[in-house]
């Protein structure tokens, strides 16, 4: 993944993220605008989500820079990950 | 990838012993004494707790003394050959007020004449891992130290001292590990220790910080385990068990899954019958699991984590490979 800051790429990463989250939660589909808590992600398995982000966005995740809680949606997480991947000005 | 140096192989755990005082109490007793609400009760049951131990008037010093007595009564360790005694604990009331020294007092009582004696704490349960590092470094730099003891003990003085945010059932316990230069059965491989210092306030943190802690706790465990296993001289499949602290049985299957291992990889058999004995969990689990005697060419990886943000791990490996 060369660049992440175009609308198409944004949609692609969100789609990929939602598919992978569905896989680790062992469900067929997850809603990208539903909070993580409601999806079934909590403090025990959020590690799988963070490690998943490293694969989807292909950059090391600084988890301390992320703001994740039970109400964070995959769309918001995708936005955070893309912002984190942008080269600094 | 960093190879394990000869320096890292010199120390093993020759033996270990522990005491859990009296008869086990039930989880219901714990919940009742603390007037726990339904949510906490449900959570602790889901985490696997069923019994715990209470010292009932005995002090941490008493339990430490009892554990050392059990070890010495086996007759294998000559007290005068002990060159180093480290005491470690989590709770503030588990150590006498300065200038009294509990490890020095144990040295006098049991005949560890001339041993260097001091206490390691403030890393909570991971203080035990810090002790291992100190023992190994001191043995490496001082050829005169052949044997060292790491003594751990904690006593919860009163149910009222259980913090409202505490999510663990704690057992009172005392334990001792005898570390020996070129121990017969095993050696300690790579040791990793990491602190997320922003969590220095332990349970006394804001909701936002607590959320950040929850976000990082499992990831920090994975990271410290991965670093330890990367530095281990054994192939991954030769590490046969993962030995975490005796709490939160729901946490470990996720860690095992992330590490790509089968559910049976985790040793969680002591959560229900013994609960979390803080720094003493390591000795308790190594003894009960038979892990002081790893099978030929194998090892186990031991993990500790502390609420103040300290994460540690080490491998204990069969001596045959040396």
C-alpha cells in the first residue's frame, strides 16, 4: 500500500478492516458505524484489533496514540489509522 | 534477534516452595466481605476465581518465614552458602517499616551469614522478574555468589483495603525460589521487563487513563512475550507452556491465540483453587506445574504484569541443551 490518503484507498482500508474484524469475531459481517463494545471488542481482545490494524495499514501502530474506547467505530478507527500513516508536514 | 549469551544461562531455579495459609475460603466469602455488587461478582466468576487464602492474623513476615522453612527442611540447601537474599512484595503492609530489614532478619534467623539482603518492589507483581535480573547480574559479576533466595510474601490486612477498582481476588501467600549458579535442572533464559510509567498511580487513575490502560494491557503482554520468545534459544514449538499470573482466565486465551498456539498452551489451573498471590504466583505455578523440571530440550515462558504498568517475562529452559 503506497499511499493511504485518497478516498478510494480510505474506502479500501475500511472494507478490509471490517472484513478482518468480522473474521476475528467469527461473524459474517460487522457494521462500520457500530461501537467496538457493541461489536464484541473489549479490553481483552482489543489487542487483536490493534495487531490487525498493523497488517491492514502496513505501518507499526503506536497504540498509545490511538483513542479507542467501547464507542469507537471502525470508521473512526480507520480515520485515526490513516491520519497516523500520513507523512508529517 | 538477540542470541542468549552464556551470561544469561548461568542461573537456574534449583528449587522453590510456598505456603498458602490455612484452609481455602470461597469466592462467596470474598464477595460478601467486600459487599461486592452483582457486576463484580459476575466478573470474578467469569474470570475463574473460586477460592482464596487468608492469613488470618499472620503477617507477611510469618508467611515468608514459613516458606523458607519448607525449603530448608528439604535439606538440599546449606544456609551458610546463600550469598544473596532478595525480598519482594506488592502491598505496603507486607514490609516492616524502615530501618528494620525483613530479608536481613530472615538471614539471621536461618543462618544465611554474610548474605547481601535487600528488597525489590514498586513493580508490583513484576518485581519478581526484576529480582531474577538482579540475581543473575550479581552472580555474573561476583563469582563468590553460588546461591540466592528470592523470598516473596503479601498479606491483605483487611477487606476494607480492597480498592474499589480492584478486579482480582488476592490470596495471602509466602514463597521462596532458590536460584543457583548452574542449577541442575534448568536455566533462566531471556528476561524482559518493561514499564508503562504513566500508570504509576495504579488503581487511582481517571476513567480516561483507565481506558488507556485497558487498551494497552493485553498488547503490552503480547509485546513482552514476543520479545522474550524472539531472544529464546529454543524453537517456538519447544516452549511448551505459557505460565501467566493466576488471574483473569478470560485474558489468556486471547494471548495464546495471538501467539498462534493451542488453548492448552496456557497454565491456568491455579486460578480457581488458589487465586492471585501477587509476587508469589510465579513460585506457586512453577512448583505446581512441575515446570522446574522442563522436559529435555523444552522450556516454559513465564509472564507477570502489574497494575502500575510493569510487564515482564522470562523463559525457564531445560539444562540439557547447554
